[in-house]
C-alpha cells in the first residue's frame, strides 16, 4: 500500500507539473504566434487562448486538490503529521491556481470584450487594451511561478524517503 501511495503521489505531481510546463512552453505561446495570427484574427486567437487558459487553470486547481487528498491519505495511512514545507507549497500553488482561475481570468475576459466589443467606445478600447496587457502579464507571471513551484513539489515528492514514513518520534526514546 505504501508503494502504491508513493507512486500515486509521484504520478499526481508529474501530471500537475507536465500540464503546467506544456501550457507555458507550447500552448500559450502558440495563440500569439505569427502562424496562429495568419489563421485567425487577433480577436479570435485571444478568445481561443482564454478558453484554453480557463481549462488550464481549472486543471491546475483540480490537480492541487488531488495532491492535497494524496497528502491526507498518506497522513492517515502512515500516522505521520504533515510535512509543513510540502503542505505550504501545495496550498500556495492551489491558492495561486484558484486566484488565477477565479480572479484574473474573468478580468481578462471582460477586458477582451472591451477591446473587441462592437458597442465599445474608443476610450473603452484603449482602457481595455491597457488593462488587458497588465492582467495578462500577471497571469503569465503566475504561470511561470506555478511551473517553478511545481518543479519544487515534484522534486520533494520524488525525493521523499519512504523508509522514514513509519518512524514515530516517541517510539525510540531511551
């Protein structure tokens, strides 16, 4: 059972990390590439990018919830307390994903409508463009921060010592 939990934790951390890396390095840049803009107008390419980003952030917080469930299952099985750095890292990454999905992404959708809406005034378009650039930069920074944090989480998960999982502090007192 312990081997199963260890493999499950590595699988969850690897999938979470892999999704973030593939999005940051290939999927997100593809929507603003010259090739994409030859296929789609800018408004459509950005709208498609937002749809994919919404799915990405949803997948990120679902993976975060799975990682928390795994940590809870491991705690219940082994009887050891949570390792504070690992728990803080997973909670921080989950918080970042929830913040991006529920706060930043809706702002980008609203500013996209301001920029490309048929009823938008020129002032709304300028305001929307400025705000869109700022919030898109915040979202991109969050994505990069997510990849860095997930690399640390994956390394922690892989390097965790399974032999120390059953050692309870009060057992070996002399």
